[in-house]
């Protein structure tokens, strides 16, 4: 996946993120690369939409001007929240986001 991400970056992207499910995520950008590895395991109840929630969390962090590392960590946290219940009812709400 690392080589694939670097290849996509070489085509003109600014940032490339590869989601690695329970293993975290890998990010490459013009200034380097980084990995996010979760520190704890969670019991997955339903993974429907978790990738979309991750994407939304990452983009929210970017829009708020956070560092790429903070964006990865935030995206992971909101995705984990979405795994802990069934469907949309487990997606993070405003109170959850403020707590994170």
C-alpha cells in the first residue's frame, strides 16, 4: 500500500490516506509520510459506514486547520465511535465531536 500511495501522490495529489481498518492508517504528503496506529482494540458491532465517517472526520480536521497527524487521530476516533453500535445511530454527534 505504501508504494501505491506514493504513486498516487506523484500524480499530483497533495495528500493520500490509506485506511488500514483495525491497523490504523497511512498518510503520505509532499513533505513526508506518517502512520497512525490505534492504541486500543474495540469490539466492532457494525462497520457499516465507518470508512465514510473516517473520511468525514479527516476532512473536518483539515477544514479546522489541524495538522495532518491530528486529522488522522480525529478521523480514527470518530470512526471507532461509529463501530460501537448499529448504523447511523452510532455515528458521532456534535456533543461527541466536542468531547473528542
